[in-house]
C-alpha cells in the first residue's frame, strides 16, 4: 500500500507540473536572485532592473551586439557625425509607445533629458554620461541631433545604453509603471510577489513567440535551480557553481562582470597605499577559484574584461603573499598609520551566487594577516545608497563588495564612473587618471586603446583602488521546453523576444 501511495503521489506531482507548464505554454517564468527596488527605464543598466526592462519594455536607439560589441539599429535606423561635437540620428517612423503616444524625436528628447537630469541620479547618467554635457534636439519628427561639450567619437555606442521611456512618464526617477516601445508592456508589480509583462500587440518589430513573462525572486541558488528543474520556472539567470549539475539544463558562459572590493581611499587607514597593497596580498584567489567561485573565473587586473577596448594585457594579478601583507602593515604602523582601526566590509546579499560565502572567506583572509574587519551583508537598496554619491560623511573606512558589467566594447563605459575624481561610484581622485580619461575618451583607433591601457596600468600599479577579485563566469539554468542560449549580456539584460519554444 505504501508503494502504491508513493506511485500515485509521484504521478500526481508529475501531472501537476505538466499542467502548470501547459497552462502557461506561451509565457515564461523567470526566477531572479533579488527583487527589484524600482523598474524605471533610467535604471535599466542595473542588473535587477535591466533583466526586466531593457529591450523588453523600453528600447534603446542603438543596440549593442553582445557577441562583439558592434552596434546596430534599434529605434534609430542610421546615424552620422556632423562635426566633432554633433551626431545626428534618423529615427523609425510610425512607432507607438505602449500608452498610445507617438515615438518621435521630441519624445526621445524628453526621455533623454529625464535620464540626464542631474537632480534624479539615474544610473544611466551616472554610469555613462557623468562627465559629459549632452544636449538633444529634435530637428524634425524623425531626426534627433545630439551635441556634447567634448568630442565623443563613440557616442552612438553610448546611446546604446539609453533606454527610451514614454513622454508621459513621471519626471521623477522611480516610476512603477514603465512605458516604452518594446515588444512587451508592463502589466503589474506586486511587491514581494512578482512583476508581470505581456506581449505588446502593437509592436513595430517582429511578433515574438513568448506571450508574456512573470518575474519572481528567490534568494537561494539551490531553490532557483530546483524551480527550473521541476517546471515551476523556465529561466534562472544566475545560479551557483554547486547547483549547475545538470548538463541538459545548465549553461556556463564567460560573462562581462568583474568582481572586486572597492577600497574607500578617502578614509584612514585605507588612504595609505601600503595598506591597500597588503589587502591584495592577503587574498588567496586560487583558494576561492574552484570552490566558492567557478574554476573558470579569471583573476582581474583591471575593471574591464579582456575583450573590451582598453584592456591592458601586460598587467599581472596580485600574488597571494600573506608574509608581505604583514610586513607592509607593520611598516605602516611604525610610521604612525592606525592599521588597527576597524574596517567595515559591506556586502550585498545575492549580488552573485555565493556572494556571502565569498565575503566570509575574504574576511577570514584579511583577519589572518592582521586587519581588524567587520562584515555586514545588506539588501540591494541599502547597498546602492552607500555605493553611490553622496557618501555619508561619517562612514569611516569601508571595503564595499562590487561587481561591474561592461559588455559595450570600450573602457569609456567603466573608468570615469568607477575611478574619476567626480565619478558617481568613485572614491579615487588622481589628476593623471582624470587626464587620461579625458584624452582617451576623445581619441580614436590605436591611440585610444593605448591611452586607456596607460590608465589601467596606473590604477593597478600606482594607486591600487580595489581588492581585486575576478572576471566572472556565469551559470544559468534554462528549461528544456525553451530554445534559448545565454550570452555575455545575461547579467544585465534578458530579451524575452529572443526566446523560442521547442
């Protein structure tokens, strides 16, 4: 009887899963690691927002191909440089936003100005346009002109990050009702439960197979992986190494993320370069690789991955040398540096699989060489608040867990944002670095590459603004009913229209 009951229970469960999949045959469920705190298009460069919004709800004028960083038309069909400071974009005709308003040059100007409003601190502005003054103008209904205060030879690529929101979007950052031109329109957000989007039948492009998507969130990687395995979800964009155990469901890919601990160089004792070097010598990257992290991760030497223009291949990772770390700390202490000061390690829950375990391991390594460190893991909203200017004046010395995504082809998308004197997420200020950023941003070709490489060299060897970790490898679990392969862009966007059913 017990055996019969078990069989009946197993059959019932299988039928339940099958019924669940059948009932949502043309929709997909995506299980994320954390709930978004906003779903505003102007924040779509953030992974927990971009996977929902970017190219699904709100589209960009230009689309950046994740395969090679090349650019291609999206809402704009063509572009040309008029002079050193001016680019002109030709826009598609006859496109409607989800609320029925017209997409045209005037609407694009409204959206761009909203995103670049300095009082709103949208991440797109902070991350990509923080050191550029941009003036968009509608020449006519289908012609957009963009002027900058300094030469920007790759402005079309920069515009590939600019998600266009509808002209009726509230002026303040933080909308909970995003409107765009994309293949899917926002349907609902039930805080703590789910976000739902549905196919926009008036979409200007090809009609996607998937009729809609539901986004849910579970903090545990094992739970996310199991949900895809049982049919409760279709896609888990990021799962941990230890949960990627099914070759028929799991995909490994070298993504565009770089993990690090940002050192707040403005606070003692972190303002002493010997202390910053000691922190790097204290971290045993090889012990982390293949255990907490995949054995495919690559020790970093700079904020951009090897495929990005400006990456300097001559730089070498910091070696693990706890004896040298102790020697540097002793030398700094003898010179009066307060190396015993408590240093806060602030991490973000669910930032990447095993994020907490990674912070715990590095906490132990730093403690072993003599640092006085305290670990605190926080939710995404609290992490963002402390990671971006303005910083709290009474913050004290902080090591903040970070991960940066650049799959856009050039170092300009990273360096000012992270290391410029006025960079929105920078605690670094160096005249030579700032001069290098300005020169490289205006240069082209081989000169541009060499200028960026020198900036990377100075940061790595002369300034040491980070505890360097890894260029990351991602793991995703995809339902067998889907025809979809993750790419380098998976950590920042997930285009539902690219999904096919088997």
